[in-house]
C-alpha cells in the first residue's frame, strides 16, 4: 500500500474512526469517573485526566471532519450511491451529545469551573457546525424515506443541543467523596512512608460531632467562650481531663505544625510502649497518621504556612537514632527514649516528643488515650476550620479529604468559619489559637518554659519580642510617639 492509497483510506474511514474513538472515550469516562472517589493508582488517575481533556478535542475533530465532508460538492451524490453510509446522518447529533459531557464528570478540577465563558464560545461554534451538517443531511432522500430515522435524528439533535447549552450553566464539580482516610507513619518499619488508607472516616466524623455537641452543651455560654472553643487545639481536652499542667500544656503553645509533629511522635511512642489497648487508641493513631499525611502531602490544607521541612527534619533525627537495626515495637520505643535521655544537651523534635510522651505515660492507660484522642479531635477541627474553602473544593477532584468532611460538619453545627475568624475585632483572652499566647515559640522554647518561668522585663532591659509569655492573657504593647 502506497502513501497515496493510505491517504485515500484515511479520507474514507477517518470519520468512522473518529466517531468510534469519541464513543470509546465517553464509555471509559462513564465507568472510570466514579472511581475517582476510590483510592486508585496515580497512573490510572492520570489516564482519566487525559481522557477528560481529550474527549472534547476528539468530538470537535470528528465534527470538523463531518463539516469538511459536507462541504464537498460531490458528497451528496456519493452519499446516495453508498447506502452503507446512511448512518452518518446520526453522527452530528451523537458528537453533539459527546460535547455535552458526562454528568458524572462535568469538571475534573475546580479550575475547570472558571472556564465557563470559554465553554459558551465552544458550545455556540459547535452547535452552529452541527446545525449546518444536520441541514445538509436533511436534504438527502434517505432521511425522508425512513420515518424512524428522521425521528431518531431529530430527537438526538434536540437532546444534543440542550445538553451542550446546559453544560456551561452547570459547569461544576460533582463531589466524588472518598471514605478512605490517608495515612503516613514516621516510626517503625514505615519510616517516612505512606501506609494503606483506613476506612474510619465515619467513626472519626462521629467523634467530631460529639466534640461539637459537648462544646455547645458544656463549654459555650457567650461570644467569648464560643470563640475560645473554636480556637482550642487540645486545650479543652487537657482541661476536661484535669491535665492542663505545664507537663502537657507547653506542647500546645508552639506553632501548629510543630505541635502536630510533636503530638504525632508522642502518640506513636505511647503506642509502641502500650500497644492498642482500646478503641480510643485506634482512632487516635488514625487521626495522628492522617494529620502527618497532610503535613507531608498537603501542608496548605493542614494550615497556611505549614512547613513540610519539619517532616524531613524529624526523618533525619529518627534515622540517626534507629539506623539500620530491625527492632520490634517495644525495643524501638525503648531505644528512642534511651538515646534521647543520653543526649539531653541536644534539643530536637524527638527529644521534646519523648518529654511529652513520658508525661502522657504517667497517666493511667484509659485516661491517657482519652486525652490523646481529645487533643487530636481538637487539632483536626482547628485545621479544618482554618483551611480555605477553595482548597476544600479543589480536593474534591481527587476524591476529597477527611478534613473537608469535618469542615462541612463544623459549618453545619454552627462553628465559626474562617471568614469570621479573619474579621474578628479582637482576639479573646485565653484563646487557644496561640496568637495571644506563646504559639510563636519553638518547641524547644516552650519546653524550656515548662522547666523555668521567665519574667517579662520592664523598661529598657531588653526586647519584649525575645521573651516568651507565660500568661494566658494577651500582652498589649502601646506604641506611642516617643517609641524608638
């Protein structure tokens, strides 16, 4: 077969190939779109994304081929001779339906929703081309001689036009909720790696619901307490369990990303020492692993300004302690603690986490896991309420996040949204968001606070910014005209 023969073959068969290809892509999208809510492999997700992008291009290309075919002056004559081409009159409305897209995957990412103006232009141009092809086909005797064919073509054409017109109006994400909770571990045989997601989103969401209900019943009495409850990130759990002493409270006054890392490490050390003893231990570990997953893979959702480098720092510290040895869980915990105790002059995340875990292990087992679970639920709520709505919506393109479930639940239960937090006239005294206390301190500085109280100097004895606050009240600095 020569080049000219190949070209002739393509000219003759390209419309069938293009229409069948477009149909194949639509069938693939129909079955694969719903799988986005599942935990699928990244390469398969990429294929779905490519199919979504290519579906419109394939339909437009096929429509253009039909348009060019009908412009040919000899087309009408050849069409009448070749009866096996009579189904071509259906191709224009079919391609128009393809351009309308699948209802289960109207948009792949949230950014696609912002392209509705471009979609309007595409719709107008393609409907115009389709009308032209349809009108040219209407002139053929084969349509008028078959009433059923004529009715089918007319119905499909009207449906295709309506579907294309509808697409820009409903260009939005269909929320592909995933009930999987992603997990990531730092300690043990999973050093720095992701592990299999768990199916506990319902149980964790129920914990959040009970936490909010208890807040409305036992904590919130006025506007100030309402704001303080929304600012808590573990303080209420400590207070509720009579554990709000410096042995534990210092860990909640550090920047939020450091606090998440410290409590993650401490939770794992408690687990390695005590094992899974009750349901609270299981839920605590799952939330802890999920928050660590966010720190590593989606830090902006955890909280704006989250430093992913903290994860790398902790990995290096752990590798320096664990080395290449293969130890069981209990021996591993003992080695970490022993190594830290022998190097007290070198503060680190592991050092501070060991101090926190030792304070937790002094509690009885049931109370310890109750405290840990409560702190993690509050941290989860704290993170969800401070994540931008745009990021929650964007996560739906990959199946959604547990954090988005929690965010919607908090809004439904009347908790304070991020917009209201940012518009506050003042920060309530004793709030748990750290802005009025020592949340700007590092974990090393806060641990030092636990061991030694520091007095704020008066006059010109130093820079107040260098002195950590030991009070729950806000420090108000009046900058007058004589300030230098």
